[in-house]
């Protein structure tokens, strides 16, 4: 970020305001859909990278309390509009996220076919079995 540019000015230069009220981040977008910003320079050792929606919230509203995170009420990950963000615990954020009914390969998430990790994430058991089977076949073939 250039010297003398406030966080608000930096954000305003990198958003596209949509009809639904979302402020879509036009800077770098990660593979998971969240906007990123970079501050400082690598050769001076001052480079810092963080999520754009966090920068926007802190610039327009204030600091995010320790142990809390931001939930996109609009469900648009690129959105950095502070009015579309709310401060919640990680658990509340995970509960607010709509659950998928099927995995990428089309297997239904049922209690029998779903493994839940302590972190709150989950995985399709059938896909996991298939992956292990394919790995074992490849290993035997060598």
C-alpha cells in the first residue's frame, strides 16, 4: 500500500458496489473466494497479507474482538461491506454456513456416510474409502 493512503481509501479503490449492496473486492481473490490484501514490501521485510473483509471491518467499524471472526451475512465471500459482516464465534460461523447435502462426487451426506472432525469440518466416508483403495492399488502396482 502506498504511503499516505488510509485503509478506507485503499478499500474504496478496490471495490465494485453491486445493486444488492455487496462491495465486491476487485483485488486478489484466493482460491476459496475470499479477497486478500498485501501491505508493505518483501525486500524490506514489512510485507503483511490478510483477508480484505477483515481490513474493511476494522477500517469502517473497529477492531474485531480476540477469539471472534466475521460472518458474511450475504454469503458472498468477496464482499467487504461492513454492513454485511457480523462478529461471531467460530462455532456460530460454522453453524450459519449452509450444509452441503452431497459431496463433490455425488455421495449423499448421511450420518452413516459422514465423518465429522473435531474442528467442525466433515468428510464423505465413501470418497475416503475410495481414495485409500486407489492409493493401495497404486502402491501394490509399483
